[in-house]
């Protein structure tokens, strides 16, 4: 299985730090944020990774190199202009084609059973499976609603025009997902586009099924300096335990 880490963001909420380094290199408990994703992938047996880059991308290349220090093979997908989540994944199509692939955010620290996640995706036989979690802040993270079978029916309220005759459960997206290469054929010709805001609601409108798996375990997003401090404290104190870190 191959993986993609999304790391092209500008990191505006972490300025002034991100004036000089890309957000993916912002430190959390003595490590660059992106290192948590790399260590997770390696621990789960994934060896080939593509990382999209934009803002100060060369510094990310210089720091991570070819990935050999992590036991990985890292390729880079430069973006100019920045392509958002959907456009970034589409640009890496040549690397991701062939088999289902995993996508992670570089600013997210999490730990879960990838084998079980992949098994659930294969059983559902959908174009994609999103890892969801309880939503503590709907206004900040947006609501993803699922039916009793785990099918995703609405994302941020869309598509609102489709009637649903059963109660839905509300969660948030962790940023982690498994997609199948067929999704590339469903993508727009527009250069830059979002998966959650544009692509996925449109897929639901067309009758494509997106599945979900609930993740109640370790997860933190580091999208500003306050969250960087919280994540550092959680890891250093042992409040958030990650299976892929040495004691």
C-alpha cells in the first residue's frame, strides 16, 4: 500500500514561525509534526510515500531527503500554485494508481489500527473510506453525517437536496482516508479543488458511496501555536500514547 501526506499548506495560523519553515516542520515534542505521520506509516508496513509541497517546499525536501533515515522511500509532488486537497491528490495520480492508497494530513497526529481500517474499506467496497471521530467543535471542524450502516450521507450539510428518511449521526473528519484509484476518474478538470467541500458532496449526489470508520483513539490536529503546545504537553506527559514511538 502506498500513502500520500498532504503538506502543501501555507500554515498562516502558525505565523511568524511559518515565515521561515513550512508548517510540516513545526516542532511538537522535539519532532517536526510530519515525522509523526512518517513514523506511523513505517510502523504499519507502508514504505512508499509521496508528499505534496508548496510553501518553503525545498526546506521540507532538505530535512526529510529521500526518506531513507525513516526506512521509507519519499517522493515529492511540488505545487505551484497550491492545489488544495483534491488537486494535490490528483496531481500525484501517477504515483498512487494501481491499488487503494492512504492519505494523511501532515499536521495531524494520530494512532490507529490500519489493518482493521483497510479491512473495513475492502468490505464496504466503496470509492473511499474516511476515518471519523466524535466532533467536539462542529463550527471549526465541520460535520460529517453518516447513516446506521456507516455510509456518509452529508458533508457540511451537503448535498442538502437529497431526502434522508432516517436519523443520522454526526462526526468530524480526522484527515485520514483510504481511496481507490477509480476516484481519479471522478475528479474535476479544475486545477485546484477540495475533497470535502467539492468532490465528496458531488460524488454523493451522483450515487457514489463513501464509507466511514469511527476512530475514538489518539488524535490531535496541530494547526496553530496553541495546539502545538497542547500536543507537546500531551505527548511528553504520556496523556497521548502513540504505539510507534519508543518509550
